[in-house]
């Protein structure tokens, strides 16, 4: 069976502007069940078949609704530090 997964694999802060650059890794995975001697499923294995990258930038003060938690945490920490 094939499955898709998107993860944020890079978050970068541009120091002068405070912008946050985000890179997502879009993966296609081959997922297979692991069977024991009796044919019962004991787990699964995942093998990455292919991937692509998607990049975007969040400017200082951008709406963070719908962003992954790790992106929100970096943006909030960075932007709050810059206001001090």
C-alpha cells in the first residue's frame, strides 16, 4: 500500500526581517504489514519511494492558524523576542 506524509523538515529564521522560511518534505511511502509465524500483523514497515519539497515564507506578524505546532513555536518565540 502507498501512503503520503508531509513533514516540516527545516525552519529557518531570517535575522534582519524576522521572516520564517519553512520547508516541507512531501513523502510517498510504501507501507507493508509485518507478519509473525501465524500470519498475524505485528507491525508495519515504511519505505520512502519518492519525495518533493515545498517551501514558503511567513512574514513577521503573519497569521499562524493552520501552521504546524513547531512552526508556530519558532515564529512566536522569534517575533516576541524581536518586539523586546
